[in-house]
């Protein structure tokens, strides 16, 4: 069985291909904060960009910067478009 690209969640400190794909997605959605460079490291700029995505997806603006299951579900439904 193939390993899934995304784990259950990504948060600050995560590294790897899944983070790199997420960063590319954020750039493509024009939600990346200034200076975000796709480098595969979930740092403060990736976290802030995810926070913007969460707000755009209609999730509570509570400072959560995690790319988690509720956010993934919203994106799959097209809410974040």
C-alpha cells in the first residue's frame, strides 16, 4: 500500500515533501504571506499562510495554524476556492 502524501495534520516544525506541496498550494491560491519560499519546512510564514487559508475556508479565526482534517475537508469540498 502506498504511503499517503499528507499525514493527519501538519504544523510548525514539520518538514518534508508534504510541507513542500502545501507551500506550493498556498502560493497557487495566492494565500502565501510575503516571503514564503517553498522549502519543505513548516515555519512561521507557512503557519501564517495556513491561518489565512483557514479563515478563507470559513473555519474559526482562533489563531490555529495547523493544516488538519477539518481544513482538508473544507478544501476537498471546494469551500476554500
